[in-house]
């Protein structure tokens, strides 16, 4: 039996008959393939994406999809703002590079490369006409994640998953750090579930040429986290929300135990086959399954 992400998604599609997932992507720069790419390819979602970097937005427009709508606006506090378009597109932000940290990490090129200041009218997510309440939010906008949450409370009121980039040390002037964002996420009913990535860089020192930088990098810089809706009181979670969480956990951030938890609850509610959780196990990667019992263990 196939045990790929696509196989798992097809099983859940057949088992749950879900509505299309509504995804909000703030910082939709196509430099990396999004974690939800499989949902796009299978036509099981619609994406509303924001990308203020002119070059990145132009790339998105070269790949038109019926299930994706992109906006060239910057999301932040409503009003005029400055977008700092960096020569390294991934460093573009609504905040200026913080030189002391760049110097501390030996990354002077962060502020030495060309940076173009672009005045923009910033918008909040809640101010966008016809923006639906979304199921999943992904954010990567170099320091602006907190303002997205603060300006999107209505849009996010029924969301089950938020995947933000989080910063552990200041990289931009006046940017909120992880603790600030975590407090807002918890205030809106989300809880930290896991980290997808954590990036550490070496601190600048006199022995650069003697050491392998990747091996000795010790200063945490940033990472991608997964927050999920607090479901301790699972009775308040709708069937639609449970289905979307089950799918996201399976194919977006690979938390198979969370998918099984959702399938158990959906089975209890009669929203899917009560055996769906057991059936899903047959589609999981071999390396997450328990080792087969020996004859002696089976007889015990």
C-alpha cells in the first residue's frame, strides 16, 4: 500500500468529504514551496495570499491558479507605511535591519546590500472585502506577524491552525519577538503545538577560518512554529474544524497523532466511519509504526 502524503490526503478526502480548506498566506513569496502545496495541486483549498515585494508578486502572477487569489499589499496597521525591499528578497520587511544583531552575527551584508524604500498603503486582513473566515494562516513577513494577528481577529476567529515565522533575537528594528506573538496567539485561543524548523547562526569571532560555521552556530535566530486551536474542550469544535485540522495535521505539518485524535472524535460523532483512525494507520510511513510483536510477545 502506498504511504505517501498524497495517499494520506486521498484517504482523508474520501473518508471525510471535507469542504475546501480556506488558507490565508501573508508573505506568499514563491521562493519556497509552501507546506500546503499538495492541497493546491489536488484542488482541495483556496488560498488568499499577500505579497508586497514587487518581484515576488510578479512571480506569483506568472503561476495563475483558479484556487488562489493574490494581493500586492502589505499587511500591517492600517495607514501609510514603508516597505524595505531588500536585494535579498527573503529579508524584505516593514522593519529596518537591526545593525547591532547583524554585527553580532557577522552578517553585515544584511544592511550593506541594496535596500529600496517603497511607501505603501497598509491593510489589515479584516479590512479586505469578502475575505472569509479562514481555516489556516501561514505567516512569513519578517517581523510583521503580530500585526497580522491583531488586525485579523474576525478572519481568524474560526481558524484551527496558524503557522508563523517566530523570531528569538531581534533582527529588525522594533520588531516584536516570539514572546509578544505567543501572547497574542494564546489570547486568541491558540496553543503552541510544535516547531517545524529552528535556525541558529554562529556568533562573530576571530576564528572564522578555523571552524565549520554550520557546526558551531549556537545563536537561535528564528524558526517556523505551528499553533493549533486549543481543543481541550473538544465539544466546542465543529465537525468542519475537526476535519480541517485532521487534514492539515496529516499533510501540512505531519502530526499524525493529532490527525488520529481528530478522527477518533469525528468517529464518535458519527461524522465518519468509526474505524477511520485504524484505517488511517495503514497509510502512515513505516518508520512511525510500532515494531511487529514477536511470537512470544503476542502470546504473553
